[in-house]
């Protein structure tokens, strides 16, 4: 089973042929900038496509403390996302109170364990939208 750094490496080496489809769901690679180190940090994350230009992810960390990648995005919302062989710059934003419930339901449908993570968390798990940098899509 792929996980962590090995997952990122295999995903990149195969343009997502290995690692995109994972345990009945789908995974993207999110690369943030470390808030302390300034170094790129890549993480495989379960996602749900939202329209043509965005992807929803959950900052769950299994219901524990907020994950580092989330803290990195709070500090600097610019990121790089890879979905299969499509790698692009993106901007992250937290879903607002109006949008979050429906997006959360979609993420739970994608990965039912998110409901368990929320039940044991002492925080509301943020839903993050990764929006493709439209300027990147223009030739």
C-alpha cells in the first residue's frame, strides 16, 4: 500500500497511474511551501473535483491536530497540485460556512472515514478548495 513519501514518488514517476486510485477513492498530490523551512512539501490527499477548475480536500489528520500542509496553506495559500499527469499552480481557500456543509458531505461520500474523524475531533475539520490558477490555463 502506498503512503507518504513513497506514494508521492510513485505518483510522480507514473503520472498518477500508480497512486491516483487508492483504496476505493482518488488522490492528488499537494505541494505547499513550508511555513518555517520555505521548502516544498508534498502530500498525497484524497480529493473531490468541484466543477472544472477546483478540488476539495479535508484538513482532517484523522481527527487530530490540523495537518502541517493546512498550516502551510494558511500561511501561504499558493500551492502546486497534481491530478494524474496534470500539474498546475493553485490557490487554496477555506470553504465558507455556506459552502462547507455540501462540500463536506461530498468528501464524506468519497471517504466515509471522514465522518469518524470529525466525531473524534475537537475542532471542525476545514474543507479546503484548491482552485486552479486560471492565468496558467491561458496560452
